[in-house]
């Protein structure tokens, strides 16, 4: 008899590359990070179906666990007020790899794996009711892992008329003329991340509050969290925004930043990039944020130890957003060992039409190609002597999607570098060239200003020398410090005030800049000359920062180390110039003349007497 059964099974499997029951077994381990990420697939379907409200319902009852009675999940359901499905659509939705949005690039769905794949990764039984003319006229179908593995269920059961069960009507407050109910049941202990209803809802809220923050924040969808204990009264609340950029109000951030944003925008607006792909132009937006000065406690305590600081530590990373829905909070862009990383935020947002370019996975949990670029250096793949633009052109022609993202990646890296420097300054009081107090006191700015004026009086006048710096110029200057150079508000105000009140013509600033120059010279409104050190250049850390005048917290050894590093750096800088002269044979005399003239000007600025 057994041989007959085995022969029948062989015949049933004939022609299949992977027998259906084995395929389902493999799909159950499809890689959802936890139960919350699997539930997000159901919410995706609801949003795709134009639902404005979604209920996530956890039903639990007491079970004997060892010697104790403990609440354990019996069912998890999602209910929405979307447009519902026809019988044909429901059958397609329950098929693996099929779906009605496979070629739809206008929404957050598409891959055709969400409903069945996410469901069987968590439970053995999936039931779906959907209706377009009231819950009394719903249709129903299901998937059962046991029946599939037992080979009694080989096709999606044809949807049949079946009113929404009464118990689920009692649990819901949003049942409308159309909608869908998805129910998970028959759980295995090891598959659910959390076995209790409250733990499931609490942890899921943190994740879906982040994933769907844009939808929640602008009112496109309300997600209700419902806990039903032994069919008793429902405990209900709304999922709140969990914004890793901390720019949204009314969020899950602890007091005092629960009502008002904890961070501020970095820059005046989003940076927009255009990618040519498939014969069309597609827009990608990159945005950044950084902590407000108010996050630094007045009591002198570490802000990272505050409840809001601990909250920020859980939102570490670059948020990757597809069609308004977050795929991943990618920590590969951060120094996870550095606790100050929590005080800046970054986000890249792209349309579903660029899924192949970013490498979006079918479970919508990551963008693999983009994430791999966090540590990517294009020069390692470039040919000898090949320029950046030539490399990108060649790579695009070869079909390498990474080439289309290089400009975006480099921009993100540059801004993160600058963000790190600015957030570090927030807790260092007067440290750095952007210190809060030193700008208001007599300093080198005043000395070089007098030299500027002296040069003008001796007949070397430039157009900037006759310009006057007034109140309007001061306001414009302060705005530039905040928006272009990203100084904290109080530091920008201090610098601008000092220029006006002390009648300065020169300011020493810092900014993360592209290119190889370790400083830049800017002539700005009001006749001010900005000497801007490039904080991305090693020169900055090894010389400018090393000679930071604010040293009261340093030990004797730290001071000596600073002096030695600055001295070595200065010698190295002049060695670099010497080598430059040796290699530039064609301009040797011109460079020698420049060295003489710069030396002459330097002597004038360093000596108290007049030039020879």
C-alpha cells in the first residue's frame, strides 16, 4: 500500500521544478525580519487599496505556560476600509508571485508576494474576507499550510460568499461598504517574534510608525492598534509617527519633543537629483536634519542619557524611502560605535520606477544596490587614468546601476561628514572655529582687519574696502552662516553680531566642501572677506582644529600632542608645495614668483612694522 502512495506522489510531482509543498516550505523562511515587517505587507495592501483607515487587531487568551497562566496570541487580523476585491482579484492575491500590481509603478505594492508570503512566514492558516457591497456580502478564501504540505490543497480555493464573522464585526469600528479582513491563526511558537498582544502592538507601532510616517503625518491613513483579551473589551489607540529625521510634530519622541520636532532642517530645501532610466527622467530627493540646540540639557547632563536621546539611538541610520513608505533604516552609513551619530538624520526618497536601480527586494525590506554603495569607491573599478565622468558614462553603457547613484551617494557622504562636525560642536561649548564666545572677544580677526585697512590706505585698495557692513548685511550674513555653512543659530548670531559691532572686515569660518582645496576665499555683501577652511580636508583636523584656542579641558599630554601634530602638519603642507613646484616644470618661475609675493604679504601681516 505504501508503495502505491509513494508512486502516486511521484506522479503528482512530475513536471514541477520545485514541488508546490516544498516551495511553500521554503517560502515560509523568506527572510522577514520580524512579525512587524510581515504585518507591514498587509498594511501596504490596504494603502494600495486606497484605505484611509486600517485596524491591526491582536486577539489573545490565557494559556498554561509551564506553571503559569499567560496571555498568548490566538489570532492577528487587519481590517481596512479600502475598495475591496473581486473574486478574481482575491484568487490572484493569494497566489505566490502573482498580483494585480506587478507592473504598477504608481504605488507601494507591486511584487505579488506580500499577502501569501508574509502571512505563512508567521502562521499556518490565512483567511481573507473582502467585500464591495457591505460586509454581509463578503467573499472568502484561504491558504492552509497543513493542507498544502499534505497535498490536499494545490490551488487557491475559489472564493465563496461568506459574511464577515460576527466576532470580527464586534472587534472593528471601521467596517464600511467596502473593505478587506485578513486573519492569521494557527501560530507556531518559534515563528512569531512576540507571543503577547501588547508586546506585538508596542513593537509593531515603533516600526510601522516609522515606515508609514508620511502617510500618518499628512492624514492619508490612520492605523488603529486594537488588543482583544479573551473576547473582553477592546483596548484601542492610534499608531503615532516615529520620524527618524525628527522633523514631524506629534510623534513618539519623549517629552519635551513629543509635540514639537526635536531636529531642524539641514539646508533650506531638499536636494533634488534626476536619473535617466528607461527613456524617462526620475526624481530622487535627499534631505537631512540635525538636533536643535535645545536638545543640549541646561543641567550639564549628557543628552544621550535623556529619554529623547535613547529614543534617537533606536533611529540610527539613513532612511531609505520608496513611494513615501520606508524600506529600511540603513546603519551602514553610520559609525555605530559613535553615540553622537544619533543627533543627525538623513533620508533618500525615490519612486518605484527606480526599483531595479536601487535594488529593492521583493519583501520591500531593503534597497541592496544602494546600501552597498555606502562604502563604495568608484576609483577601485576605474581604469588607469579614467576620470569620474568617463567611468560613470562607461558603467552606464555597461548596464551597471551603481553608476547612476554615484552623485547621490557622494552628496550624502559629504553632508553626513559636515553634520557630524556640527553636531559635535553643539556640546563642546566654545570649541572649534565656530565657538560661541571667542567671536565676541578681541582676536586675530581684529588684527588682520587692521592690516586690510592699512593695505588699502597705502594704495592697494580693492572694491571691498569701501563697502560698509550695515544691519541689513548682518541679517543676510547670519542667514548664510545658518543655511550654507550650517552653523547653529546662536553661533551664527554671535559671529554676525561681532562683525557688525567690532567693525571687522575678515571672518574665519569652516564648511565641508568638495574638491582638494583646504580653504576658500569669499568676498560677500558688506565688504566682508570670509576665509573658509574645508572641514573635509585633512588639513582641518590636523592643523586648524589642532590649534583650537579653546584648550581649558585638555591635559598637558593632549596639549603637547596637539602642538606636535600641528607642527608636523605644517611641515607636511610645505613639503606638498615643494613637490608641486618640482612637478610643475612649465610654471616653475611663476610659482617661485607667487611664493615670493605671498611671503612678502605674509611678512606684512605678521610684523608690527611697515613692509620693507
